C-alpha cells in the first residue's frame, strides 16, 4: 500500500501514519449526512464487507477513557472492553467529551492521531484480515492498513470486545 496523505487531506491520522512510516491507503468517499450509520455507509460506499470496516468508539471506565475499535456491523461489548483494560465498568462516553479528547467529530473519529493518547483495544476479528479500514479523521474518509500497524500506531492491544 502506498502512503497517500495528500489524498486524505492531511488529517492528524494521515500525518501520524506518514511520520511513523506506516503504509496505508486513503479511501475518500462521498459522505451522506442523512446516513443512519457512518460505518455501514463507508463499507457500502467503498464496496468492502462490513466485517473489515471498523468503527472507533470511546468508553468511560473507572480507569478513565478508553478507545474500542470494533466492526461496523457489530456492537461494542462494554463489559469485555472494561475487562480488557482492567476496569470494573464501562459506559459509552459523552459524544462532546469524545470529540474534545480526540480532536475529531463523531462519525469521523479515527483511532490514529488523537489529541490525547488513550488506551486502545482492537477487536480480535481484525486479525482475520490482511488489512482493515478505520476512519481517517473526517466523515467520508477511511484508511486501509494492516491490523498490526494499527496496533503499533495506537499502542493498542487485541481482545474480544465485539458482539453481534
């Protein structure tokens, strides 16, 4: 894969990947503001199976804010996420807090290049694919990269945190 920050509009995510020397491919698409699910919209627009497209969600735990990355067709298992980071409980973070802490808008939150480095957990199903898609830091932009590179750039770990 080529590094194409120019095609991505130079978001913090593409800048971070380029600076780290991590190969990625930017996949811009026309975003429909009326879309019910940003992630499923991306999968359909890009012609990629939803299991390979991942959404970035923030949860508030008794250990602080945590990033969970799960397939767009699934849901985040908050109890499993809490367990993965050694917390006792987790609830979805307030969207305004998520935007403020990451520097991204809801629907375009990338796990890469966030304003504040947060503990990150990637669902284990990502390892089934050579590459996965995550938000590139704005609505209408996904980045394709290897799961191992996603873990490296985020300092993340893998756990079973998704459910159907």
